[in-house]
C-alpha cells in the first residue's frame, strides 16, 4: 500500500511541472524575474513575515490539545508540518504524520495528539470554506472583471460541500479510525513505534469528545481564520514592494481563494502550477499586471522553499542528534 501511494505521489510531479512551465512561458517569466531583480533585497522581508500566520495556526492547535504543549514547540512543529506537506511528495497526509510524530515527543499520548490533528484538519476545512466565501464576496464587489473565475470557484466549492459535510458526520457519529486501523498501520509502517501505539477505538473516542466541545472548536476556528487572513499581509506587502499595490480587499481575496483552490486540488504536489495560476488569475481581476502577479507567485514559491528547506534540514539534524543520544544510552 505505502509503495503504491509513493508511486502515485511521484507520478503527479511531471503534470504539475508541465503546468508551471506552460504558465511561466505564457505569462513571460523573463519579465517576472526582471521585476524581482529590480525590486531587490527588500523582498527578503517577506520571509520572516510568514512566521506570524503560522503562530496563530499553532495557537489553534494548542487549544485543541488543551494547552498541554507549549506554543513555541507547536509553532516549530507547524513549520515542519508545512514543510513536509508542501515540499515532499506525499498524498496530503505527510505533514500531519510528521506533526503527530513530533508532538508525541512532548505529549506521549498518541491517540490524543492524533485526535487533535484530525480535528484540526476538520476545523481547517470549515475555515477554508469561510475563506472561500469571503474571497468570492470580495471578488464580486471589488474586482474589475471576475465573473468567469468567480463562477468556476463557486461551482467547485458547492460541488465539494457534501463530501466535507460527510467527513464531519462520519468523524462525529461513526468509528472510521477503528475500521481503518490496519490500513493506517501500513501507511505509518508497522515497525514504527508510532504505528505500534495506535489505538483506533481510543482515537475515535478522542475525536468524538473533541467534536462535542463546540466553544473550543469555535475558538480554534477563530485563531485559524485570523491566521489565514493575516497571510494576506504577504500579498499586500509583496505587490507593494514590486510597485503594483493592491487594496486590502484584493489582498485578502487573492490569499483566500489561492488557499481554497490549492487545498481543493490537493492531488497537485505542493500546489505546483495550480497556486501560481490562481494567483495570476485572481490578481489580474483586481487590476494587477500579470507579470507582477507572476513575480509574486514566484516569490511565494521561493519563500516556501526557504522555510521548508531550513525546517527539514533542522529536523534532520535534530533526529540525528536524538538517534545518537539513544544509541549512547543503550550502550
């Protein structure tokens, strides 16, 4: 099973790369890079700016864990989760598995940690729908010519709604992880200690208990929603630095709809090509030059590689140090 998933994951890359290359050639990648070069080192400020949305996202996760893990630790784990989810070819679950593995170092209750991640994903689905609706409203009333792309996104949004509602109902009323326990062990590798400690029945109970705490879910949703909206600061700042300023409404719409489309088309590895095409389409609807929009899309992709590369390198160093310590203890 894991080998088949791995092959499928790798096969997605040629199509995604082809889409990105076609977009770059069509929109004029040389002009986009020239605009970035003219803007200069001031664009480096976009790298640390991304820390703030991740902090709010980590706070939402901390609430779902009843604050049993410190915010700084969860922020670091959130960085790693994003890096794995966006840079490694895993079918949408790699970041979550990495997050569970790291969080259990601070809270050794695998079921509790896993439940918090799964409930967080369900909260994220709700946040994505709220963001998409906000983005569509802003697109409708503040953009120049966005009827076609707005209609496409709206149709896709409502078409996927029954599936998302079903996920909430099954998680709340059913016992999906008890039934999927054997499959989950195969995904996680039976030899791995995380898989050995997985209890599907307890996981289902923990998920149901969390989903019954509506005030807690509302608080987590509020923090997550605020984090995504704050992500629009990157859009606003980057386009302003590039000399093509956008309104706050436009920045929020670009961020909201880009996130919605990227998460909906999760089969595309790291949203490659899909993210860039969405940014260009939405930004141009707000009157942003298409080359400037492509420049921002390339900057965002570069920021993802910088954050992800640093996070994965530090994680590898920490794992190596930890493994070395375990070997010395056994010796």
